[in-house]
């Protein structure tokens, strides 16, 4: 059966609404959405902590019938600059769904990065790119077989989280989070307030205030 290209859900999120999340760390976003938006931390970036470029963009979803990677190939002509390719290979570890050739093409198009619920390869090259984040559950040098099956722009499950084309993906050294359009709109004020609160904690501790003062702790019971 040929790969099926589905029409992505309509989204009326504005660039300004999305951009407000660009300063929000994954840890803050995850604290707000909890299990509904956290992607399994076992899906890790290729670059070491402290050297990982931030991943940020709306999803284009791919569902692979691994080891067939036909849906990934079809997505190359669908995905646009600034979007994130999200590959659901159902955790398949025996063959990579993407490597340096396809990732290099995506990078040249201005795609924001790749998330793979499965395996990738050519990580020596992929991990050397400071402007193209790649997150994956597995690494395997064995390539895919077949390019005839799968689907593009269907909802997928990656790291236990449901992801729909158009959802916002944020990734950093700590991991990944997905935000639905409703969360993008409804939680940004809380996220910005939490970020400001944490900044205040840092300033308070740096100024010499006690932890009790900074965090508003109850007085301890002393024996």
C-alpha cells in the first residue's frame, strides 16, 4: 500500500503566540502540562549536555511501518522551514529511519530538527551539527528496507505523548515537551509567571537571603 498523505489539521495559531514560548525552558513547560505533554526522557538529543541546540517548532508527523521508511521520504516534500519532523517508528530499534542524507536535506530546507521514536544513524555527522537538533530513542547503523508504507500528518504517539501535526515541540538538554494549540494559548501566562518566579528565586539566593525568605518556608520545628 502506498504512503498516505493526510491533510494536517487547520491551525490558527499566530507566529506571535508561538514566539512567546521561545524563551520557556522545557522544565517549566513540563511542570505545567505534566504527563499529557512530557515526551519520554529516554528519547535523547545526540549532542552532549551544554552543547545541544534548542529545538522549537510545529510538528509534521510521520508514522512508519518500520523497517519501511517510505513516510519519511514522502515528508521531505511536505515539511516546511521552521517545522519539526516527528517520526513514530513505534520504538523500532533494528533499523534507522533517518540518517545524514535525509537529515542534511531537511537542514538545508531550514527544518527545525528531528524527533525519532525509533533509531537514527550517521550520528557522527548529525551530532556535529550545531544548528540542527536530533532526538532519538536508539542509534543503529543498519538502514531501512522498503519505501512503500506509512502515513504523513496522522496523529502519532512518541515517548508516550500524543502528537498531532501543528502541535508545538520544544526541546533542550533536559528533554522534550509537546504543546497542543490550546496549551500554547492557555498556558503561556502561567509559564511566563513561573519563569519570572524562578528568576526571583535566583536573585534572592544570590543576594544572600535565606532559603526560608526566598521560598516562603514555614519555620522549622527545632528539637
